[in-house]
């Protein structure tokens, strides 16, 4: 995105299939990815490329877990993205709970964002404490 935009709301979009399996999801900004990195997803424990693994634990954009709902920033606050120097990619880390080891499960869950071009009075950020994600 060439010019800065401002997220005012994000919402989980959990598919009908995902309702049974999705446990939580994290969305990270990421700078350096190649076309190879973008071809497919993978298992967090090793089947993703090193570049994708390094995005985990980076600049968090959104998070959701079972029981979570839509999140709206207060009226005069929004989360900035885009513009010069902004990360070019977003990596989604989705964790599932499948104790029965059901096979053939296909999920299309994700996030929906509402954003504006109007600069808010205050720009939001996310401060993580006690977070340790190791690829």
C-alpha cells in the first residue's frame, strides 16, 4: 500500500469447518519474503521457510483465540499500515486443536479488516510482554 491507511476494526472470520478446529490465530507484518516463501503454508515446527519463520514473533498486527470477538479501536485511535517503509507482507499463523486427528480437514478461516484513509488523532501500536516465539 503506497500511502498510510488506518485500521479501525478487525474481526475473526472463522469458517464453518474451522469452528470445530481453530484454536487461535496471529497475524504478523513481514518485510523480506520471496516468491518461494509465498507458495504455500506449512507446519510451524519446521516446514515453513526460514524467512516465514522469522516473521513469527515480529510486529503483531492482530490476534484472536476461541471466545474472542471483533475488536474496534476507540473513535480517535487507529492502527497504521502502508506508506513508505511499511512491511510489504502479512503472515498468518493459525493453530488448530484436532485431538481426534481427523484427516482431510480444509479450513478457510482468517481476518476481516475495516480501515480508513483518515488519519486518527492517535496511532495505535501493540506492545508484547513475556512473548517468546521460536521458529
